[in-house]
C-alpha cells in the first residue's frame, strides 16, 4: 500500500519533469513551452524537500521558481511552511506574498498569520486572525490566539468578548476558561471570574484544577476560609497533584503563614512529579535570608534531611545538606557527612577536597595528610590535590616536601596564570625555609626564593602577591629599594586600597626616608584595616617614632601589643631614644 502511494506521488510529479539533477541547485529544464518552467522548478524544489530532505537545494529551486514567476504563490508558501529562513521578517514577507496572490486559500491565510506572530508583528496579526476566525468559527485555537492578540494590543474587553463567543458556539473549554478568568481579574471583574470558576467546578466536580482555580479566586477576593475549603476539595481529589500543592504553597506564602507554607513544601519534596532542580532551587531560596533560616530552622532541617534521604548519592543534594549543616554551625557533622560519601560511585574529587579544606580549617595536619594521600591514589593528576599536599607539608615545616609537591602540580598545569601562582608559592616556601635556617642557609634560600618569584613573574608579570612579597622582603633587607618601590607602586595600580599592600608600599617609602609619604599612606592603611593588624600598627608606630611623634608612636606600639604582637619587641621599641620631631617633604 505504501509503495503504491509513493509510486503515485512520483508519477504525479513526473508529469512536469523530464530530468532531475540532484547535485546542483539549477535543475535541468524540460524541453517545451516556457509556461511549464515555473511548475517544473517548483516541483523539483518540493521533491528536494520532501523526498531527499535537501533544504539547501530545495530553497534554491524555489527561489529560481520566483525568478521565473514572482507571483507564483505555491513557491512562497513552500518557503514558509518548510521554514527555509531563520529570519522571521523574511518568512512573514514570503507568507504575505503567497496570501496576496490567493486570498481565498485558507492555508496561505493561516501561514500569513502565523508568520506575523513569529515576527512579533502583533498589531498586524490582529486583523488577520480576526478574518481567520470569521472563516473558521469552529477552530478553538483561533479564538485563543485572537484573544491573546487583543490582550497584547491592550483590548482586554474585546478579548473577553472573543472568549464569550467561543463559549456560546462550543461550550466551555478549560484552557479558554482559564484565559477568561485571567482577563476578568485583570479588568477588575473578580466577582464575574469567581462565578465562572464556581460554574466550571460544579459542571466538572471531579477535576482538581477547577477547584484550585476557584480557591485562587477566593484568595484574590479576600475570602480565605472559602479558599482553604476549595483547596481541601482539590486535595481530596488528588492529594499529590503538583499544581495544587504549588498553588497552596503560594497561597500561604502570600499571607506570610510560613509554617503552613513549609508544611506544603514538604509534600512537594515528597512528590516525584516535582523535578529535583526545582526542589533545590526552592530550598536555596528559603535559606538565602538568615532571619528566615533562623526562625524556621527545624522545618528547614527536616526538608534538607528529606532530600538527603530521597536522593542519597546525588551530588547536588550531598552538597546542599552539607552546606545546611555548615550554615547551622555543625561543622563536624558536615565533615562526617562528606566522609560518608567518599566511596560513592563514581568517586567525587570535590568531596575529598572539601574534607581536606575542613580538616585544614580545624588544624588537623595528620588528618589532612591522610585524606590527601588517599585522594591522590584515585586522582593522581589532580592539581588541587598536589597543591593541598604541598600546603599541609608547608604547615608541618616540611619545606623540601612542600616544594616537591608544588613542582608535581606544575607537571599538570596548563595555564600561565596557575604556573605563576605555584611558582609564587614555591618562593614563599623558600623564604620561610630561610627564616628557619642559619645565616648562610638563609642567604641561599633567599636567592632560591627570588629565583622562584622571577619565574612566577615571567608567567604573569602582574601577579600581585608575588610583587608585594618580593617588594616587602627587599625592604626588610634594605636592598634594591627603588626596585621594590616600583613593584609596590604596580601593586597599588592593580588593587583597590588593600591595607596589606598599602603597608608594604608605605614601609618601602619609610626605608627610603620619605617619611611624610609613608605616614600618610600608613595612616590610610591602618584606618581601612580597622586597627586589626598588629603588623600595621607596629609599622605605623615605627614611622611616627622616626618623625619625632613619640607619644603617638608609643600609642600604636601599645595597640600592636594588645593585638598580640611579641612583648619583647614592643618593650625594645619603647626604650628607643626619642627623635627630634620633623616632617620631610617628598
């Protein structure tokens, strides 16, 4: 049967053909009268589209048809109906030309209307759909579109009249009734909308959606007790219906009855109809405000636990539950939660990294080392893990081991920015190793530090941390101060008033003897820091002392002591002889 139908179609097409060239847009033309040329090209185009699925060749042949006969309506229609342009404006122009050539053709007429909607020419589409509706008054979809166009053109009363007409002709339709209620509420005809909803709920009493619509309108009109009764009816029909529960949740939320809203949310979280993404998004919304979180902690904890039970291995839920525990101050519980998922399949590197981060925060280097080693057996090429291994060795004063781990990380690094950061860390380790060594070794490690910093800046000349540290270490040595100043000035250009970096800049100015500039910059740094850093307070006191302001110098040294600075260092400074008060110009 299918073969006969296919043969018949081909035979019909072949009435207009003598040859068919599949490889080029230009088709061979039949010998004979020119009057057949446009028909031939059009038919070839239709064959290319429908049989061979070749849209490029099909469009080319249809456009050739229109070159021969610019009034050939079927070609315009074929271009539109096959969507042979990504430009809605082009499609609407083709559709209009087809329709203008044959206004009696309903398909051309409808395609023209649809193309106007795609081009968002709603004002132009309105009269077209009005005439379509007159031609086919039994098509419900035309009433829907016409009503929507009236609303778009700010004619809600005409939209309501259109929907009334559909109802008179074909009875109530749930979707059109919903549109009508929306328009009635929009035009402040709530009582009429309510009557419409009542009637529909009475006519079709076993459909939960009609009772929900009634409940929503009762809510809009301020009749909350009747709204709850309608919701109860809807829930009796289908207690797990997603749309009912979401509407009821919105009802309670609008009245700030959060306890009831969260009770409904629990039902939503139990529903398999609600996608997990929506559940997570809703929970994150609830926990985004700290006061709401605190006031409803127990219900929110119940929701988080419910998700953890229903989706035990989903990474998003694992992290959601852990974040909930951390936000509520249960860091140890969050840590145990992550540890319980370290053997989930597939293995998650992020879980290991989080365990390592928490153990590091809790200052448990042995535990950090244990989980770093375990993670590296599963993810031997993970840069983050080699860096974490280096960090824990650094904290345990295993400087050589730290450098070794950082250099392993370099083997898997594929960006210059990250290479610069790692070489900067290697430089920091060498500096710390030098500080912990004797004089001769200190000098050696200091050179290694600066070599590492040089490599870091080779990969990223604007590595702020390296520039700052290198400049500060030079200032402590009292060497290459002009070079150090250039580094500090570059850091100031790259950052926005960071107190630590301003301290370095000021300290270098101080070592250069530019005391007034140093004082002004350090005063800003101390103010921005809120007088929290003992190092900044000490330096500010040193600068003030050098300028002869002994009273204020001692004041800031004492504040540094209060913040925990070494008492012996402060006592030594307090014994320094006073300096004659002076102000140096730039």
